C-alpha cells in the first residue's frame, strides 16, 4: 500500500473552537501582535510548538496512574532511570522539569565567564543559559545549511573544519563542552549524520573536550539516519540511537519532544564528579535527585514515551506526515526549507515576503497574517528571536527569517494539515498587501516571548 496511515486510533477528542476573522483581529490587537500572548482557545490549529503538546498513548496514561509520589526513591524514578539508561547508555541520570532546567544546571556547573560552547546551532534557551553565566554560544552549522532550498540529507551537521579552527583559536581549555543538537531545531529541523557525530566526537576527545548531545528529537534524527545514511538501512532505530550516544559524554533532553510527555527532561553524563555537582545544584532549585521537579506520574509517562517513540511505524508516519505538508507547500511554489526535517515545516519568510526587510520582521509578519487568515498559530524563528545581542544590546538581522510550523505528535490529522496548507496558499496569493512590523516594547532577553509589535 502506498498510503501511509496514522498507526493509531483516536480514543479521546478535544473540541476545536472556531473563530471569525473579526474576533481574531481583536485578539491580536490585545496581544500586541505576539502569538505567545494570545489564549490557546483562540487558536484553531496550534503549530506553535511540538514541545509538550503531543498526545500520550493509552499505555502512557495507564502509567500515570501507577505514579509513585514518594519524595525519595519512588518506584517511578527507578522505572524512569532504567528507561533512560537502557536507551541512551549513560551511567548518570539527572531528572529535570524540562530541557532548559537541564541547560541551566549544565551551564552553571560547567561554564566560567569567557568560555566558549560550540554547537551545530544552539536553540534559543541553550544560548540564553550559556550567555546568562557569561559564556559564548557559537553556532557552527555545515556549509550546506546555508542554502535553505538545497536538497542535502544531513544539513544539521556541524562544520568540522570550523570547529577545528575554533579550538585552535580559543584553546581547548576555554571550551568546557562541544554540543550537537539532534535534530537541529533552529537550523530548520535538519538531522545530523552518524558520520558527523563520530567525527565531532573524535575531534572533541582528541582535545580532551566532552561532547554533549541535545537529544530533544533523538528518535526522529535516528530514523532519518536510517533512511538517508549509507550503511544504516538495515539497522533498527533503537540500535542507531545507541550508536549515536555511544560517541557522546552525555546528553540534555527535553522529554516534551521525543518522549511524548507534557513536561519533563533530564541530563545524562559519564562523569561521576560532574553528576555530584549537578545534583547539589538540582536539590537547591529543582528537587531531590529522584524526582528533579517532576511528579512521579510524569516520570512514569516519560519512561513509557521513550520506548514508544522508537516504534518505526510511528516514526515512518511522523516523518512522512511532516514531509506531506512541506511537499504540498512546495508544489504551490511556496519557499520552504528543503528537505523537510522531522518535527516542523519551515517557510523562508524572506522569500515569502521579499519586500519586507529583516528588521521589519518578515517571519513575524507572516505569523500574524496566517493567524488572521485561518486561526493557525506558528512561530517566527528569525530576527525577532535572534536579532538582539544580549551583551551589546545591538540589533541586527538574524542569519535567516524563518516561519516555523511545528507539528505536535499524534494530534492533528491530514485534513487539519490540508486546512493549514490552504490558508498559507491564500496568504501567499496576496503577499504584497502584507506589511512589516516594528517592536514597541521588549524585554532584555528571549524577547520573542513577550515583545509587542505594531504594523508599520
Ligand atoms: N533544545 C532544543 C533543541 C529545543 O528545541 C528546546 C525546546 C529546548 C532545548 C528546551 O527544552 O522547552 O523543555 O525547556 N524547544 C521548544 C520548541 C520550546 O518550540 O522548539 P524545554
């Protein structure tokens, strides 16, 4: 059969409230044209993020009921720890309430002011946590990543030559860790190849630098390795995951992505001394090391989700359904980042709205317009998110202005996606009438969450 179907049936539903364009105009106006500031009930299709928004399975819901809420040494903790160890293979597991909590612990323990942390591309919270302790977050994406339209299998790879150059320039002692984000979210959701993980690991270890993987979308990345990298076609995704993490010294994970959980995360390491330091800080701000800010039931849901996400029928459907949206848009001539990655479809907003300059935020203008058109919420990944330098306070255009439609796991069907495609095509047709934006108020960092805008 050629038709790829959802490998699940739907047992429970949530109603969607429809809104009119007039209602949406009022909602947007009150929110200062920032889609983070509107109510979810005013959204028809919510593609703001794939984080914490997935549908849990009947098994995960059943596991919630088995949650052990004991403060220390809960059964849930041991089930969680066993799942993480089995899948990722690290001896030390530290639970956190979400990915950025793991990032904060990591940054506080590992990074001294002036130190440098390279990554293929830092996610915004990773960058902010590194910068918050005085470190420098450096992006070293591979050359292919610069061409958004180029069809290349592993545009999430790190530029190894640039990494070598950076190490020579700043010195290995100034680099407390090298990171790889799989898949590369800010770089368009592109996967990192096994070959790249292996090479970066070799180089890191040659210089005595540990390699940490930002593992948020590890299963999607592993599946794309199976599909696209020579030599992996016949290897089960579970084994690909084991090989990926065998090259690393640890990982940081947001369980809100590839563990189907609504909340949760963890940090893993092979370094026992580092783990002790991390746990000391964990107790101070997150919780005792056997729950780390999570309820026992959350730990249990994550333990189930981590195994479930490795189901290859699920991954096949997942990647294919994202590709479906990207292909539908491409067929209509809409500039999307190619090839489509795992969790999201990214539109190149500078090409979609070519007469809106980057400092008038074409990605945000597109986000606002699509919401007005059809109540669809996506997110700008561009100059609003990355344009302001936290140290100097200066603003400059980000490398790209993308508009991301993140697809929550197992939430929407194909007809929901057809609706989204139709809405984008309508906006595309009257592109020239869309105006740029200016910022009227913004906080000192992570401004995209709370800045307010006006049309120019
Ligand atoms: N790393 C990556 C690559 C991420 O995509 C995220 C979150 C985090 C770390 C932080 O994890 O949210 O659990 O604290 N990304 C979400 C997104 C928010 O929409 O892409 P968190």
